[in-house]
């Protein structure tokens, strides 16, 4: 039975289906407001129809569809992938950076490039594992420059997931779908031999000096110390980008009458927070970068006043204090200058190769596998998987038999500068 009250027309279903018009519009269409048993809230939608009988059929049919949808465990209100994506994008732009203090720019760019075209019009609550299987196949046929690798597709999957997590939090979906992501091939980026690393180190000062006339001296100066720190800590480049002055401390230890001073850092990486130790000599890079920042901040101060960088400033930053987020071109430039090949056996060396160099060098010196794993924020299983070619019998015994050894630091901890 149909009843009417103050412009609202009840179509029945125990008052769960209502039609109305927004009277302030010039040519109003019928709007439907629908509620369904065992679901909270209302579904409000325009029928885009002026004829009452047509709008009535539309609303009642929609009620039946929503009733079955909720009964099957789905949500009452749902949106297309594009609608949720636009809502999520507006949300992250207001709420700023990622939990690792990065921007969402790369994530947004990846979704805009391909996922939005494929998933855009699909209802987000109806996207299932089979849709992702189709997407991976579609991506291999749709690309800008070259067929995407499995690693590229895994990164795209990582970019898409925040949209589904947002949809779950808003009640647009009841669970995040499986993605059936293609497995990336096992394999590490090529590292450097000791001879190649020595060639790089020897070339660094001249490479930086060359940039004086190119007006890129500061860029190369910061990049040089970035690479030195990575090679002497095993940090991930993303961890070093977020590394701040307050994350450094010094530890003094007296052993048999001799005083030893260590520099310790606090990293917050993909495996969680951890402490790590700088290899002896790496503190020189910290001190030189610190001195450079003091010069920059004190440049316009009167009477020789020295201004120091704040503890929350990232170590590798631009003159305005903003973090430097890209060292890739500088890395290639340095290798070219040092005449060290970028590609080895068909694989390109990247900044990540410095992390592999650190692990290879430490393992070859028979350092404790457990301490190296703790230092690098990884597992001994990953060390065994990727570095078995340099693991000695002594280190192999540590991997297969011993319990993890904790990093023990004694002495007074101070801010080092």
C-alpha cells in the first residue's frame, strides 16, 4: 500500500521504501530512500526519473536487490571503486603523510595510471579475487614502456590496498578481497666487489668537487654521505630518508683500560623499530653533514652566532629543511664517474646494492649472523637465502644452531654532536 506524508510517499515494505522530490530544484527527479532489515542506515539514491510509476518500480526493484545483498552478508551502502578512491584521496591529502612519514604521491600516481581505468566503474563490494586475476593479465597487455614485472605488479597491489582498507573502515565492504598477486622472482640486486667499492670511495671527493662549477655541489655532497652511511650501516634507503638527528646517540665503553666510542642509531623500518650501530669511520659523514647544516643555518646570523639543526630535522635534507627524497640519479652519476658498471649480468645496480654490500662484507668477515640480522632489520633466514654464497662454515653454524645474541651496549649515551 502507498501512503503519502509531507511530500514523502511510502511505497510499503513496512515503511522501508520511500520516494520524495527535492522541491527547490527546477526539474526535480524522484529520490528513493531505502532501508533493509538487519542493516543500519539508509540507501539514498536518485532514480533519475520524473514519472512516478517508473520511479516506484525502480525503488521496489532496488529494495529487493539490496535485501538479497544484505542477506548474503554484503553492506547496504556501497560505491564504485572510483568513488571510494576519490574519497580516500581527499582524506589522505587532508591527513598528510604516511605512517612512515612519506607522501602518498607515488601511490596515487600508480592507481591513476592503471588501476583506476580497470576497476573504476566496478562496485567495490563486488571486486573479488577473480577480478584481480583479470587485472594482472590486463596489465601485462596494457603498459606505457615495457611489460610490467611481477615485482612491479606487487608494488601496484601495495598501492591499491589502502583504498580497500579505507572502504572497509567506511563500511563499503565487509572484507578485503584476496589479490592473488604474481610472485616476484627471487634474487637480489648485484652488489660491489671490494675493489669496486674502493674505486667508488676514491672517486667520491673528485665527483663532489666537479659539481662546484655545475651548481650541484650540495646535491652531490649530501648524496656522497648518504651512500657512505648506507654502506656502513646496512640501512634501507627509506629508513635513512626518515632518519633524524634525535635518532643518533653515542655509547662509550671501557674495555681493558681502553675507551671505545660507538655511534648508535634508531631506525623505524618495515620490520619495526630497532637499534643499529655505525661502522667505525661512518661518524665522519654524520659530522660533516652536521657542520654543513650549521653553516647553512648560521649564514645570515650576526656576530658569528652558530645555529644548529633541530633534533627533529632529517639528516639528509634540502637547505629549507625538507627531506631529500631522491638519490637515484646521483647514484648512477657517481658510478659513471668512478667507471664502475651500473649493470652486472643483466641486472642494474641500485642504491639498494649498498645494503647488499654491507651484508656481504660483514658476513665474509664471519660476523655474527644474528647480530647482522638484528642490525639490518631482517631475519637470518633471509640472510641464508640471499647470501649463502659468502656464508662461511662458522656463520652457517650460527644460523643453524645458535640462539640469537642480543646487542649489548654499556656506558653513557649522549647526543654525539
